[in-house]
C-alpha cells in the first residue's frame, strides 16, 4: 500500500506539541498537525506487508492500509468515507486512543510504525473542514423504538447506527449534556468538546432524540423505558471507583479523580458546578495515586490550575524502557511511557503503596508511604513521608454502579460486577434489554466502546427486524 518503497525512503515523522510553558496556561488542545504534504508522505510508508496486523490491533477494525493509500494518492474524500465505514467518531479516537494499531504495525518491529493515529485524525478533521460529513437520515422508518441509557461513545455509536437503520432512537443522559466520559472525564486540552457538539447536531438530524439531565433509575424508572420501547440498551459506563481503605481516608482534601476532573471541564464550558465542594489544585502540593490515563489527566489539570508540585504514585514497578519485540509484537507492549501531562513537570514514583494519610485539623497534610516488592508486599525499612495538600485517587474503576437502574432491572452481573452479556448478541438476562461498552466489559478504551456500540446496534437491529444490514 502507499508507495512500494516508501517505508525505506521516508522516516517516521509525527505531530508535535506546543511547548509545555505555553500549553499549561490554558485548557486548549496543543497538538500541532502535520502539513498535507507531510501527511501524504507518512501515508506512503504503509508497506505491502501481506497481513495487515493493524486491522486486528484496531478494535473497530479500521481498514488502515486502504485509507493510507487513499491519502498518499490525495483522495481525501474517499479516505473519509472508508474511515467512517468502520468508525463513527474518528476525531475522538484520533485524539485520545493510545493507538494499539501502531503497536501492531509491521514497521513497529523496528520501532518505526506508520503514524496511523495522526493520519486518522487528519482525515476526519479535513472531512469536517470540507463539509464532507453530513447527516445520513434513513430513507424510511421501521416503526420500532429503541431507548439507550448513557451517551458516552458506546451509546452514541449505537444510537447513530440504529437511527440510520430507521429506528426511533431515544438517548438518555443523566448529565446536562451528551458525551459521557468524553465530556466530563477527558480534559479539554486532550479533546475540546466542540467535537462532541457537532456530532450531536449530526445525530439529531439523523433522528436521534437526546434526553439530557434525565437520570434513569432516579428521574425515570428503567422499567418504564423497557415497557415503552421495543429494545433497551444499557451503555452507562463503569463508574464505581476503586477506593483506598487506609487510616486517614476520611480527611478533607482526599478525592476521587472523577470528582475532580468533571469540575474543571464544567468550568471550561462555563457550566454551573452546582452545590458541590470546589476541588482546586492551585498553590497546593498534589499527590495522584494511580499511574494510568486518569492519573495523567489529573496531573495535567493540576498543573494548569497552578499546583506547587505534582507527584504521581504507582504500586506497580517501573516498566522497562523498551519492550522485547520478539515477545510482544504485534500485541500492546508493557514499556515506559511518558504522557504529555507527565512531561509537564510531574514527579513519578513506582513500587509505592500508601499505608495511611496524616493530617491536621481534619485536613490531609501528608501520606505515609512504603516501598513494595514484586509481590506488592511492603518492604520493611523503606517507609517515607510525602507532603500533600490535595490527594487524587485515580486507581481505576471496579464495575458499574448497581444502585438504581441495574438493581431495578435485576439483570444478571458477571463475577466482576459488570452487566452480563456476550459479544455476539449483547443481550442481558432480560429479553429485550441489551448492554455494551464499559458497563459490559469494564473500564476500557474509547475505541472499544465504539466497537461494542456498533456491534450492539447490529444485534438489536437483527433482534427487531429478523435480519440486519448494519456492519458488525
């Protein structure tokens, strides 16, 4: 694909960032796109590898060599059509997906994969600029009515697919605007929210009705939705955070990441925070517990709010600087990665557990920490104290919140507490109730959410109509 000898002649060249000293002054996106000529040259590197491992590396099975070839030949409009045939929202994945496709790229055997994520983002951004992305309303209606609970990427993808199939789709969101964690979890400096807004406009024109500020299980009963619709899809996400049950946990100044991040997103949007405690990192020593993406988002947000220092703790040992390709390729490797937020000035420490929190006058002042061994057991004599005015718990999510909607419906849960359903039918233990995304699979990536939303839409359309033309 692309230019036959492109991968030999052309070196990998990717997007760059604005300097940290500039980007931390605001919450705007800071990635500097490549010029069109550079993008076409990068697409030329996609080699005729015979077996495109990137297809399996990408959960939505993007036809990556095909649209690389189209970009190389400057057929950007057809590249957009191809890209959208497998991915409803490439502007989301082109910004916040970790790009497992690049890890699976054949050229990654020598550490120089094709810049797949960058090209994907450029295609969809160009498509919006040129006006190629337009509503695709159905030619006719089926008379079937579908309710979807949760407007994150899984719910949005399913809603768009089902609306295009001719169903009357109603999408329910407990927050004031659509987007789920894309809206309230992902900081604006990683993805500005106008990307979501224009997709909402497109979907409304396609026949999706958004019901925002409606908490199913609180404002409206799930049984009522089930009774009034031909199918009900649950895509509410995995929102139960993993807690740290140690002495001092009840001190003020210790918060879950998802109590902290949505507040800043609402400030950027000019929304009312409501009657909640303001959680701000300005002029504070911040400690983030948890080494994943959510922890990284807490770092970037804290730095932009003016934290005096930010330290990130991880109980896992420091990963190797470089993976063993012979053992890991084409799978996602464990290796040291430094996010843009971590590069802005955070201290990172590995193999550390928090034994307790200390405080004065009811407010946290420090953490009592200890090193752990390879079995995560505390190592005697390695105790140390870490100053903290604000502690953010970003240790992941254990399962969906069962109180309310799930308990009311009485759907079966799996051993991890997720809603039980397979990846063929996506049907729960109730006949016309389906589930997809993080609510079914647990905390995961946006690209997996889009895949499951699309596949659930396929299953629901087949359930309602007996057959379906929606892609799986």
